């Protein structure tokens, strides 16, 4: 009803492969059910191999316990009030280092898991791609590129045509550019960086529209260098921040200007309440959805050209006059 037609669906390695080589059929079946249900409602699904701070056992979500190398000094649970500290903790950073060095064959196991998952969910109507790894922390583009190729080769052996999404190093969330961008050595790729200009530092207190728009323009440029379709895989800000509404307005206008696909993070607030479409309360029995955020819906519900018989040049939405202008050949 809001005109959204894409779900970026996070799934976790820890749920897919809780023990080495022991894949969870029921979990894959549930993912397939979600993809199929979304398609019935006119919504496509991009499945996202998600992680935050590497693993739920030392951070928030991601890898299973057996894939933490070396074993963690301390196992952690919720609440996540210390998530910022977890992201930069010694055990999280060394886990990323071990993974991207492929110690104990961690990347090989990950690639095999991705291939198995695609084989299970691939027939589902509405599946438009697999995003390889959310917000990688590697600090070495050559290692990250080798990892993307490894996973792509494994997945393409199962499904040669499935589009594959990849992200730059998570540092781009703060630097607003990926200066090491170069063509990725696999076809049918989706370049899916995140856009959070100043969100994690000041909430965009500066209101610097040019910096925000430069970040979006850089995404379009980086995608051209990669030879990949551009998708802003995550973006968002707190509407209660001083410039929160302006951040959304300017970002969405810039995405349209550069013909970028996008997926807002996130539309239901199960934790870390900030910028979704619903308020939630938790009175001890778990979170429950309450009020619909009309102000947020007014910002993100916008028309766009979904199919073009020709080549799209540009499209612009004027929210005040409620006018969509599309230029095409």
C-alpha cells in the first residue's frame, strides 16, 4: 500500500549452519515461505547474509559459535546496550581478521553454506538476489574481493543466473566513499553499499546537504566502476533528530536523481527504536506493534517507474505538488 516493492531479508549463518556441515532445512523452508508470501503481495526479496559485530555470541548476530576463531574469551548475550563497544572489541576484530584470512577454512565453509541456501530457496518466485555479506570489516579490498569471488563461484555452480550483491568495507558508512573501487570479476552483480552520512556520529546535526548528496553521487560512480547495478542496501536516520526529516527528503531525492534502488533500514522496530514505520512497546511479553508512523510514511511513500519500455534518463518526485516527472528514451 505504500508503494514499496522490495524486502531486503536478513538471514544468519548461525541459524543456517548451527554446527559444521549441519544445515537447517526448517530455517531454509521458512525463508522460502517468506519470499513466496512477499511475491504474492507484489514484493521482491533480496536475501541478505547478515551480521553485526560478527556473531550473536560476541556481538549482535551473524556467525555460529564454531566459526569464531580463535574461540571467544567471553560469551555475551543481550541486552545490546554495549553494541558500539562490541563492534570494536578485540574478540570481534580478531574474528573478522581470521575470517577474511580464511583461517581453518572459514570462508570455504561460508561459501558452501551460501550455495546450499541458494539451492534450497532458488526456486522461490520473487527471489531477486543474494547479498553475500553485510557490512564487512576487513580493511583490505584485495581480501574482500577474493572472498566475493569465492562465494560467487560457489553460488553460480548452483544457480548461474542469480544476481549477487556485494558491499564495500563497512568504513564507507563513515567515509561516504570507497576510493578503492574497481571492476568486480563476476557478472550480474549488485553493488549494495549503505548510506549513513553522519548518522552514527551526530545524526547529521550539520545539515550539510552537499556532503550527503556527494555520498549518493559516489555510490552511483562506484557502481559504474564495478559494472554493477546500484542498490542503497540500507539507509535511515532518526526523525526526531534536528535534521532527521530533511535527511530523508534529500537522500530520497538524490537516489531518484541517480536512478538508485534502495531499501530503508528498517521498517519494524524490534530493537534500537529510531526510524521505522511503526512504534513498538514491550511490557514484558515481548515487543508489540502499536502506532503507525504517518509522518514517516509520508516521506517514503513515493511513486517511481517500475518498468520502462526504453532507457530511463531520470525521474523526479515533487511531494508538494504530488507530481512525478519521468524522462526516458
